[in-house]
C-alpha cells in the first residue's frame, strides 16, 4: 500500500474516509452520552469524549479491518487542529473575567508555581526512574489538560513520544482525576492545617471536573465557607487555564525538557557519541541507539515542522471538524443556525491565528495568538465583547472535547507500541502528579495569603 510522506499535503480525497468515520464515531459517542458508575470508593463519570476515544482506539486496534496507517496519520492531523477549536472556546470564557483576575491578588497567581513544580519536581523524576523515555516530558510538565495537546504539538509534533505522554496522562486524568483528587482533598482538608481558601486555590488545577470535585470535598469539611470556597476555586481554575497556557509553553515545558536531559544525561551522551562517531570508535548498535536518543531529544521545532504536525490543510480540516462539532452539539443541545454561525466565526479566528503565527515564523505560535486575541475580544474593554461572547459561547465546550479525543483515538493504533511500553507506569506517575500539584499549590497559596493579608 502506498504511504504518504511525512510532509505530504493531504487533500479532500485522502481525508474523506477517515472524516466520515470520525463523524460516525462522534455521533455514536454523543448518543451514548454521560454515564455514571458506582465503583465503591466514589462515582465514576464517563463523558462522551471518553467514549469517542475508546471507540476510536478500538477501531484502530482491532485486527479484522483496522483503520489504515495513512488514515490514522490524517486523524492525528485533525486532532492537532481540533485543539485550536478548543483554545478559541476556552479563551471566550477567559475574556469576561479579566477584571476579576486582576483584582484577585498575588496569591492566586503564585499558586500556579505550585502546580508547575509539583509535577516537574516529583512526578518527572518518578517517570525517569520508571524508564518512561521521552514520554516523560509530555506526561509530567503539567497534569495535561486540553491546551497541553496544542503546546506539545507545537514544540515536538503530534507524532512524538512527548505527545503520546500527554495523551496517556490526559486519559488517566479524564477517567480517574476527579475521583482521586476528591479523595486527596478530603484527607488534606481533614488535617485542619490549611486555610480552606488556600486549598480552594490549590483545587484550581486547570480541569473543570477536578476543580469541582476538589472544591466539593473542601466545602464538605468547611460548610460555612462553601460559597467563598467555590468562588475562589473557580477563579483559581480560570487563572490556571490562562497562565497555564503561557507558563506551560514558555516555562514548564522547556524546564521539564531540561530536567529530563539532566536526569538522563541525554546531552552528555549525545556529545560523547558525536566524538566517538568522529573517531570511528562507536559500535554500530550503540550508534543506532544514540542516534535515536538524539532524534528524540530535539526540542524547539521550526515553522515547517509545525506545519507537518498539521499535515491536513485548514481548508480541508476546518470544514470536517466543524461538521463533527455541529453534529455532536446538536445531539446534546439541539441544532440551531446560531451554532453553525459560531463555527464559521471560530474557523475565521483560527485562520487569522495561523496567519499571524506564519508572520512571526512561529516564534509566537497560533495557540498564543488565539488565546490572547479571543480573550481581548471578549473582555469588558472590547466594543464587540457581547457579540463574541454570545457567539462563541453558543458552542458547548464538551462537544469540542469529544471531537478532539475522537480524532486522537482514531490515531492511537499507530502509537500502541509506545503506549504499551508506558502501560502501568502512567498510573503511579499520574497519582503523584495530581497529588503534588494540589498540595504544593495549596502550600504556596497558604503562605501567599498570610503575607498578602
């Protein structure tokens, strides 16, 4: 079978089969809907986005008639662009709350350091110890929610080990995150050593479901402060969503990469291998292994590589993803022409973001352009805020996540070797990442609150 080159431009003809399949899977996932399971220690919620991921993965992994590798590569390209839809939708929620964030005080901003250090200082060394390879960087630079896909795609590519690390952590957090953090929060709150507002700030880990579960556990211990706890947790989560994009892209991800290289001696080994190659003393097997490590150790990707991540052109991908999004939203919320118009506006914004990223030679990725521009358009200082907030808010957030994870699931088969290699290792790493993120953020918020007061 003819395979597509890594830099090949995908046309409508190539994308049609996987586009139809992706649409079918998203519709089925949305029809199944949200399901609740009592697992003894709590309630497990499975959302349509998880069904989409599971169904997509099964279709690529089954042996009877699996999805072709070419189609899986196209699905990965769809997933990378679908994340930009998600970024626009998230930014629409950020803009109206900008004044609230400015007046929130430094404690809310400082706690973001705790979320970053919690994963890098504790979870990353554990992942290195468990020999997770380059997937370590993607899995431990944050707790890996939606925007992490776009960050790692821009830096490493959607076919990288780092991206698969993000996917593994995202799946773990989506299925188990809310339950686990609610248990951790209940235990920590019962100690009675932290201000409930500090714990509420720590609850804002960047995931709406995790934040809600954590805040509910804190409120159960401090019922008199319930309203303040819920409000503080929501604002904290919003700040983490905003700052997490910038901190993750320019601080946490580069820092995680550097820490990984230091702990594994990647640069030292690469330098030694280069010398050995020049002297002709490196055995063939060692040379091959060193070359693989050098390839995986590349960090900053140039504009052409970012384009390779999004192999499917925007003129092909945006209509396909919009149809998928409209279909899923129509099932959950009902069809409206406002929904169609909202997707037209979102697609136009993505085109603008892509153009600005190209103008800056991707030194400022489209992710950053979109977050900043859309947040400002929806902010109180914008004369068109009402229009953009109303238009973009018409698109249900969860319907876009279903599209993103369905595309990710349909590209999973080509990565199964690495995901098998990660396997059980993501469980202890994920538990440590979530625990450390909450506790360290709470500790920093506790000191910041005391100082600020």
